[in-house]
């Protein structure tokens, strides 16, 4: 069923697992992720960046792709369609109006008071419609679509407390050293801050930049209240590898299904691995 993230995250937090957010870039991604979730009996979050929505045609197209697949697949596990890194109230509203069940308002580049104000406005609109809201503080490194950072800034626990106390968000993404895209060397996650932020807010925490984080760090993050982990790049890398292999092996291939099918399979396998690593398998 198409639902908000609230219940799946709270369940995960209680039971000690995290739900994966896997970003959707096209039809095959949506297929792969929904197939993996059903096979693993795992709740799942389909993340859609503004750039990816643009690429696919718009928010309504994405919602209808997902709804259509869930109908024809007979999906039984809980699925959320979530706007990833929403850049404004207007974008969040447009996604919600199109049928998204969850949104992230990423006002992390704004001063705290503006972040709080904007986040509140989104929460008000979203909650009236049963839609969950994620907010962010600090700076996630690296680059993803329209979200480009030139460094990493660890979220300040004091600011996190203010944001949580003054908004009614459903989950918080404190940037604590994670990076969009591949890491240069080992990630250096701020677990001390994570513990403080988790204890003082009691909200499910979100870990962005899930690609390339060692399993021991994933497990530690989950033990400290991280209940949502975002993964995009790893699916892109594995999917593209599969396409490249087919095209290099046979220069006469022209039917897109011959290379996009293997891409879909590779993404599905990657998502299944993550669901097992995050502990969400068999929890739906
Ligand atoms: O918002 C999406 C995620 O934070 C994805 O990060 O591409 O490094 O896996 P990633
Ligand atoms: Zn992110």
C-alpha cells in the first residue's frame, strides 16, 4: 500500500532496523525497487529528486508509474513516494498535490530561523494531507542532481534541538559527515553528535549518502536511532556496469530491453542486499 514514511520509520526505530530510501531515475528503477521490496517483504521508500522527476516528465508521471506498477505487481508491502531534497514550499506542495506521500524540505543551506519557518509551512500543508516530512541540518558533502556542496558541515546538536522543538517534523536528517556519491577514503561519521541528536529529539534520524558506508557504521547508525538510509549512487553504479557489460560484449545489440533488463536486475540485487544489511527484510 502507498503510505507515508511515518509508521515504517517509527517501527524500524523501535525494532532496530532502517528502511532504505532508494532513488528512482526511470521506469526500470521503480520496477527493480518494488520487486526487491516485495520479494524481501520489506517496507520501502522510493526517493525522487527534483531532477529525477524533471527527467521522467514531472511529479504526476512518477506517481502514476509507481501506482501503476503497484497495481499490476499486486504490491502488498508498505511503499512511500518521497520527494528527496525538496528545495521550496512550492515544490513540496506540487509533489504532495501530485500524490507523493512524503516530502523532504531541504532548507539546510538557510539560516536556522528560516529553515524552521519554511519547514513549518511544509509540515502544516503536508500533515493535513497525511504526508510525512523530513528536514535537514548541516551540509551533506558531494553532489546529487541540483544539490551541490563544496564541503561538509556537521549538524549542530543545539540547532537540531531548536529545529525539532519548533517544528512538527516526522524525521530529521542531520548531516554528520556523509557524502552524496562515492566517498574519498573512509567516511568519518559523527556518531557522538548522532547520539546526542537522537536522544534529545527522539525522532527517527535519516542518513543521506548511504553509498559506500561500511556495514559496521551502518549498524552503529541504526543502533543510535537512524531509521532511514538513502541510497542512490550504488544502484547507479551497479546498473550502469550491467549496461556497459552487455554493450561491450555485443556491438550489435539495439533493443533497449536487452541492456535495460540486465540493468534492472542489477539494481534489484543491490537493493535486496541493502534491505538485508539495513535489517528491513521480512519486516513488512
Ligand atoms: O538523497 C539521496 C541520498 O542521500 C543518496 O546518496 O547517492 O551517496 O547513495 P548516495
Ligand atoms: Zn541526500
